[in-house]
C-alpha cells in the first residue's frame, strides 16, 4: 500500500494523518523532504500496465478512457525544452487525457518539435492568459486542464481530479495543493503558507490560491469568458475568483499534493517575488485587474534546468513505501 507523508521516515498513513498539522511546518524547518514519491507508472515504458499491488485500478497508456469524462490538456510554453518532455511522458500514461494542446510563444529551443513528436496539437500562444485561451479554443473535451510545463503531474493527480468532478456534478473547477521540489526551507515554508491560505479560503467558500494547474468544465470556462487577458499577473487566481462568483462549485483538493518546480526563484529574488505574490493575491481577491508590478514571463537559462531539483528528482529511481 502506498502512503503519503510530510516525512520520509513516518509510519503508515493513519499515523501520518494523525500528526500532519503539527509536524508539517516543523518538517519544513528541519529540512526534511515534503514532496511525495512519484507513482511508478509515470516512469514506466509506454504500453506497460502498472499497479501498486493494492486495490487501485490497473493503469495503462493509451488515448482515452472507457468510462467517465475525458480531458483536454492545455500547456502554455516558451522555451520549455528541458521540462516539457517530462510532462508529456506522464500525460501519455493517463488514459483519460484525450488530447494535449501546446500553446507556444515563439520558442527557439525545440519546444514545438518536442510537442509535435509527442503528437500534441500546437497553436500560437503568447502571454500565459493568451496561450491558455488559444489552447482552450480548440479543445474538444468536457474538461480542460491547464497546466504549466514545469509541473510534476502524474496519473494519481489526474485520477483525483476526475473523481472530484464525477462525485459532484456541481463541481466546476478543481485546483490542488502545491509542493515545491526544493530543499530550500524558506521556499517550502512559503508554499505551506500558500496552502494554508487556500485551505482557509475554501473553508470560508472564498476560494483563493495560485494554480499552475487548474481543471475546469468547458461550459464554465466559456461562461466566464476564459482567462482575462488584461490581467498581467495572477490570471489563474483571477479565473478562480470569477468562477467562484459566477458559477460556484470550486474545489480545492488539499489532500492531493502537486509537485512543482521552484525554478522561478533561480532568476528572481525570493523576498521580492514573495512580496509581489502577496500584492497580486490581494488585488485579485479585491477584484482588481491591474497588477502595479507586472509579471515578467521569463525564458529560463540552460543552467536553471541543470540545477532544477524537480527534474533531477523525477528522473531518479522511484521508491514506493508500503505498510506491513
């Protein structure tokens, strides 16, 4: 049985859950790993059936799901050659993913070629909001999943997202808890605060939070007229707010942890970036479109990919803990 924990040395799931809220910040400050081992299916060869030995459904690669809704995945890109193949390889292991649409912003590092080789639909992109809207315009599935290229998505997260929509027909949008793949303690503590902020907002039915992954029903996305391209920073937070106000049904899966890269902090000062994020979150919560300090979408230098702990982590051997 696979189990989840803040720590690598914790006992099985029941004990981990019992002390999760107390240990979480302490584990961060002690420098212990707070992201989870990836499922084995994300590194398995294409066409291989994978199971963890429990009662979970056996997974197989392929294009489509026999039951339930399918997903169109939209990935905005700009020179994402080091990160994109890792994401696309995982998406190929998700039976419910019907298509992957890459909205490219004029990449010059082979990003488009990578997308084509993997069978993706490639459209012209732009800034993140522009690219996401362009991808959604050609999406054909009931659910549209917007995901950044530096996200360590696995079929486990996709299953949890689909389960939320199937369990509640009123569910309109799903976003997940974010865990950075880094050993920098202050960065992990910042993301824990983001999680706390999102969890409290969800409890108060005032959903907020940054979302490098958002899954939304197609009709809901059209009802709110997609991402607001006038918003130059935190357009994902703005979308969550507008969906909550107009349609309701926003779901925050706080038990589903999504590992993401902390690469942004390799090219920007941590205190300054944290300050900007707080400012953007406050402005979006109040319904303002302006950003004061616009977001600068960066094409990351090669050395950032070489030092990215997320890439190194997902390519390392996977260990799956078991109880008993």
